[in-house]
């Protein structure tokens, strides 16, 4: 199926709008400077996009002031790339330099931006971490004083997507839907799990994805006990079930959905379990609208699973936010209670144990519109497909 | 070229040996419990290997006691996978649970393992970070007291590879060497950078790599200004230079080397710059031996670059360790001074600015043997290849 190709990158206006929304939230929280140091946050404010973050060697910082553009405080190896973004103020040091790997430069910048009395924000809550050595962070904290937890500001910004961001999600979800549709032509009994993974990864790339950073799955005779595994040399046999779950990317934005298949045949109980998670997803789709809560969406899905004899599951939630990371805030859980807003991009991911050691998890991707859920992934078949 | 396929995974004996080496170092440092919470460290001690770490939602912990096997303190979604490793003691909680996302379970485990007076180690130094929300980490620190910096213990363990680890490096470096050798057949003037990246990524996977997590590169007329870029829609033209630098993986172990090409023709200065970094690499290869220092290796390479009129570079080092991450300790810098030991896996990566805005970086991968450097990557041609 043809999937329209959106523009890559973002306009300077989009970065300016993100920054302004951030600065309004900072003003409301009496925060004079916001420090971020993780890949999605730095990219969100600057547009700096590189897999270089996989190298743990160097810290990277961005400081959002009360007014004006963000300031990048980064290793010189990233200077040329950062200067090519909309950012004007790029401060670099030659890294690695273990004795002072940006600490002095960062402290100077924070003091300059926050002034003598200004409070400095930093995301310190759920799903965040400080990506720099603890020893160095303790030095920064000793110099500039305690940080204010700015998790809510970041969550408020990143969970509501722009149309440009949504277009990237639509694109990658369309490509991965195409690749899943091809699977019955690519897989067969007698292949190993490893061959099946390679065939699927290759197909997603052939469809036009930039990368397949997240690919997990498993096969098992009549059912699957573990849905986050890497492939083994196990040979797929008649009567096996297969799950593939992939987070693939286009221009730095993720899809994250799965599909389940049977080879040759499956027990009625397996078809019933598939039908249960498919119907739970229907219930989730119906429950999603601006103003509903993640807990209501969870309950809608969980009620269907309970009515179908679920033995529970180990996943801990039934879906989550989606964006520059394969999972983001919020979570559909029994007590998350996040109010769902227009233009959130979410997954619905009901799962159940339908027999001891046999799990079935289904997942779709949606964007929240004024009138409810709009699918990003192409809806799975209501009956499990047999290959 | 045929590349022998090593065994996947490791024997329980290998994990036991890693743990024993760690416990000897812990005893010497008077550390009763060691806490790690990042992917490579948890994998190093347990064998737990999943891309699930890309999800920032859940923290994962491993505690190494003074004697006996490590203990996993992890979200229940990973329980089945962790129980399939050599680890016996797997403690789980249902995550996400923002109010207490493993904090209580981790504190209990640390107290139990360290006892009333035992010191608790945690990597806090260069190239490490604490992968859990700062707010939660501060709670753990308030409960168990200050941690002792255990960076040196982890560095001492991870920088010295076993033969089983080295075999994985040999394999992926061989596959990527094959893929680089194919490039003149895959690339041509008139392709876009994006098409060239996709062709190279596809070829690496076709050769048998598990994944290509790190792929950067650039093209430019007569030279390249930035070596960590993502591809653009720029069309490759006659007289362009191209650099590709990839960290590809086999069974969780990385290659990390690059190659430079010219299309149709290049200036003499560009050929000279290529020759300078190639000869600097020769000097690095000759300088590597057990007992030499990273600073001596840096100086050997840097002297060649200076003699060839280098205007410096922005990279900050000329190579680094390689392993479960695309870059690891140590770094070849002017003052790193790490003593090189047998079975370290290293990159040699001399780079120079040969004209304003024109960079040339070359990279090879080696393992340190008793008598010096053994190449893992197939040595680049001494003259820049013209496509």
C-alpha cells in the first residue's frame, strides 16, 4: 500500500513554538533555566539528531532560558552538526576530558541563564534519568544548588504531538503495516527464528523505514512464554505461534506495534486468546477520547480480558505513549489516571496469560483526535492469521 | 570472504569467571555489594540481552554480592528472560509503578547483601551514568548511604575481553569488512546520500550482521566537514568524497570502523590526507603492545598527522575501547595514560583537518596480543579507493 512521504526535519517555527510552550510552563513554575541532557529532549529543543548518543563517552547538554533560543553546551565533535540546526548559541569543549567533561562550561551557562536567584529545572521523575557521570552531576549540583523537578514540563510538551510529528508516525506505521502484511509470503515452517527475524527486518527496511532499532519476538509450540526475547536458532514448526513486536523509525519517530501468527494450525484456545486481545483493543479504541483517562482506557481493555478468563500478565500496563522513543509517558495502568488530550500518540497493548506459560499480546498505534482514536497502524485481522 | 561463525552467548563458566574477578576487585576495595543499572553492565554479569532497554520506562538492577551469583532486581516483564540466564535469584516487581519503581525492592536487596556496615559500590565516573530517575536514586541514596565509586572495577573487567568475546568482535569486523569491500559495486554518482546509506545498511545485514545500530557518514564536494551526520537527500556527484562509519553488531558485540572513498576523482590534497591518516594508523598499530599507554599510541599517531600539516580535529581523541558498546574505555588522548593490556579490544582512529572545513578520519579495530596489535577489521587500502 502506498504511504505518503512527509517532509524530513522540522521548520524553525516548530522549534520556536516548542521553546515558547516550554518557557510559558517554566514561567508558571518559577523556573529560570531548564537543563536537559538526554537524547530525545536535546533533539526536541534543537533538532540535533544523531546515533552518536550510543557512545557513552561524552555528555551533551541543552539549557532553555526564560526567553530566547535554547543554548547547546556540547562536545566539539558535535559542533558542526549543532550549528547546522536553528540553535545560535553553541558552546563546545574538547571531550573526552575526564577531569572536567563539560562541568565548568555547564555551570557557567546555568549561572548566566538563571542569574543569582533563579531556580533551575531538571527532569528527575518517571522515565527520566541524568545522562552524565554521577560524580560530575554531584559537582554541578554542589555548584548551582538543588534542581527543581521539571518532569511535568517535559511530559506536557512531548506527549502532545504536532501535525508534523504525527505525519512521521503515520508514515512509519504505514510502512510497518505493509511489512507485516508481507510476512505470510516471507515466513514458513522450517525457518529458524533468526532467519525469520532477519527476513522481517529486511522487509521493513525495504518498505522504506530508516531503521529497526527495536525488534523482539518469539515462537513456541502452541503458545509463547516471553514476548521480549531475541531470536534463537529454534526451527519453526507446524503448530507454532509467532509474535513480532517492532519499534521502527522514520526521521527519528517510532512505530510500536505487534502481530501474532500461527503456522499451519493452532488450538481453539489460541484463537480465542487472539480474539480476546483483539476485542480488548476494540474496547480501548472506543474508550479513547480527549478528557478520558489512561485508567479508563486500561479498565475498558482489562474488563474484556477478565471476561475472557485472563490469568493476568507480566507487562505491567496495557499501552503507553509513543514518539521519539519506542515508549514514552503516559501508561495505561489501573492507577495512572493521566487525562488524555488531543494529538497524543498512544499504543493500545492488551495482553493476557491464556494458559500457564502462554502469553498473547496485541498492540495498535493511534493518534487522539477531537472525536476519538485515529489508527496509525493498519488494524490487525480479527482472526489470527495462519501461515 | 568467509568469516567463521562463533557460538552465540557464553558458558555459565564465563559468567562465573567474570563474577569472581569482580568479587576479587570488590574485596580489594572493601566493597560488600556492587550495584549496576545500565545495559552493558547488567548483560555482562547476567547474560540478559534485549533491546527492551530502549524503553526508558523501567529501571533494571543487578547486585553483585561479595560471594555467590549476582542478584537481578528487575521489572516482572523481564522475569522469564532473566530466569533463562545463569542467574538464580531474580526478584521482580510489576512496573511501571511511579511511586515505588523498584526502590523498596532494591534497598532491601542492597541492605541484605551489604549487611549493616558493608560499603556499596556503584560506577560513578567517566562514561557511566545512573539509569533511573534522579528522584528515585536520591531516595535509594538516602536509605543506604553514600555509594563508593566502582568505576575502576567495571573498567578493569570490561576492558579485558575473553576469547569468546574476541571471537564475536572478529566475526562482526569480518562481516563489515566484506560489506565495505562491496561498496564500489553498490554506490555510484547520482545516488542520494540516503540511498547510499540504505544500500550499505542492507549489505551489512546481508553479510550476516544482527543489526547496524550505528551508521553515520557524509559526502561533500572535494571533502567533508562533519563526520557524525545522518544522511540527507543530497545527490552524490563527481569529485565527492564519502565517509561511512559504522558500529554493527553480532551477538551484542560491536565493530566500529570507517572507510573513505572518492567518486570519479579527487584532489591530490585529499589523497595526501587519506595517506596521512592511513600512515598514522600504521604508527598506531606499531605502538600498541601490552605495557604501552594510550597516550603513547596517541602520540605515535599524532606525530604523523602533525608532520602532514594537520590543522587539528574536533574529535577529542584518536580511538577508544570497543565491546558491548560502540565506544568504551579507554581513550587514546594526550593525557589518558591508560596502560594497555593483553586482550583489550581497541580502535585506532586518527583524524585531521587537512583544509578549513575538510576532515579526514580513518579507523581500524584491533585486539591486543602479547606481541602487539592483531587486526580485527581488514586493513584499508593505503591509497583512497576511487569509485
